[in-house]
């Protein structure tokens, strides 16, 4: 009798799911180590691989944040804005998701895309449940208006 009976607790699919989670965790750890070593290119590649290979992994948000840290360090503002928007789209009803939406707006300001930033800040003010983030969005809009007026003088 070479085959062991599979119990309900330890089904084959559960074993595979657990191993998949562990492999994702290892890839995330590598990405973090590359970031700490300032090897941003390798860290970005590890994060991108993670997002492709493990789309429903519990650490997806953390990987996206690591990716944003890399983009911030390398000065890739467009990639930062797009990544933060993806975090917001994946986690729209969380404080961290709203914070990412605000960060993407700030990144668009840095790129000179005030129209896109204005739209994001207005959306946050009108639709957010977080007064702290709404206040920050209002502050950003006020600063944009102030800077816009000073440019016109």
C-alpha cells in the first residue's frame, strides 16, 4: 500500500497553497534586502516578478509599497504615481489606500501634471471618510493655487 490517505486538514491543494505563500514570502524578502542594499534595479525586478507570480498573495500591498520606495529612491516619479494609484485601486477602502491616492496626486504635481493632481485631490476631498487625508488634500490644493497665482504674477 504505497498511497497514504489524504486527510481533510492536509489536502494536497492546501499544501501547494502554503508552499506558494512561502515562496512569495521569500521573493518579498529578497526584494527588501535588495532595497536595503540600495540595489534598486534588482529590488524592482523582484517586486515585479512577485506581482506577476503571486497576484493574490497576502503581502501584495507590502510589495507594492517596497516598489514605491524604490521608485522614490531612483526618482522615477511617473512609476511612483502609477504604482500608488494601483495600491489605491486594490485597497480603496483602507487608510493606506487613501494615503497612496494622496501620494500619487503629489507625484503628479512634481511632474507638472497639475490637472491630474487637482482631480485626485478634489476626489479625495469629496469622497473620503478620512478627515486627515482630506485635510492634506485640501492643503495640497491650496498650495497648488498659491503657486499658480505666484506664477501668473
